[in-house]
C-alpha cells in the first residue's frame, strides 16, 4: 500500500471513531434528560455561585 492509501485509512478510522463517540454522547445526553423527566438543568448559577446556588442560596446567611 502506498503512503496516501495508509493516510486515507488512518483518517477514515479517526473519523469513524469520532462519529461513534458523538453518537454515544448524544445517546447519553438523551438518557440523562429522560431520567430528569425531560427537564433541562441550568448550571449557570452553579458556575457563578458555587454549591450554595444548588440549595437556593446565592449568598451566605449571617
């Protein structure tokens, strides 16, 4: 086999792997969404305010 053929085979294997990983990730996302009853979870508060936002508090109580 020539170098060009080997390069195409390697690229094809990498591309096929990427497609498989994408499909598996999409299925995982769908399964997690179904487990939550179809609800989306907004994580922006958790990123901005930490774990206290998950408990409904954005600031520390004195």
